C-alpha cells in the first residue's frame, strides 16, 4: 500500500515496490545507481518512495533483463518515446543489435554443446577408468603449454 503523510510525497517503500514489480530491493538500488530509475523522493523517515510509474518502469526493466538485454540496451529503450515515430526505428535498431548478440551466443552454445557431446561420448562407463576425466586432464595439460590469453571478452550483458 502506498505510504503518504501530509509533508511527504505519496509512494511505495522499496519492499512494496519490489513486491509490486518482481524486482528485488537490491536490484532496485542497483538500477538507481545505474541511472535506470529515479525514486519519487523520500518520505519523512528518509526511506525511498516509488510511484506507480516507477513500479511500471521496474517491470519494464525486469522484462528486458529477462530477454538478456544489457543495461545499455535497457537504457536505450527506456529513453525512447512510445508515441514518437522516429523512436520506433531506434527501438528496432536496438532489438536488431540485441538479436546479433543472441545469435552470437547461440553459435557459442552450439559449439559448446558439440564439444560436450564429444567429451561425453569418450566414456560409456565400461572401462577400468573414466575417459571423460582422462580427457579433461589432457585438456588441462594442453593448456599449460599455451601462453595465457587475456581475459575473455565480457559478454554484452
């Protein structure tokens, strides 16, 4: 239930905003820090207060994140106007970019699936020792002779 007093703005405290939006209080604070959300204000007790619009925005963010969108992609979509025709093209562009990330990740996952299947097929459990574990040790040893690579490129999310 929204909190209000004569001198404070009306709104939801963070726990209620979390329940209404399905976003944890920790994530709500994180989204504020990342400038994806600005609370309505603070109550007399200095607690953050969130409006119905803030709760809707949290649901929007949660939906986009569930689609594996990065914070930058969410920020772009939040900045677009639903009624501005030119913003429709920007929204399509943002989704096209995200589809590119998804397709690249799918290719990575298919390659990983192929490698895991090949590894799995090395052992049927009937030999005296496990060829899966043997193969993993061989791969680990093979990495010792390869110079260390820089940290892998961070995923877009």
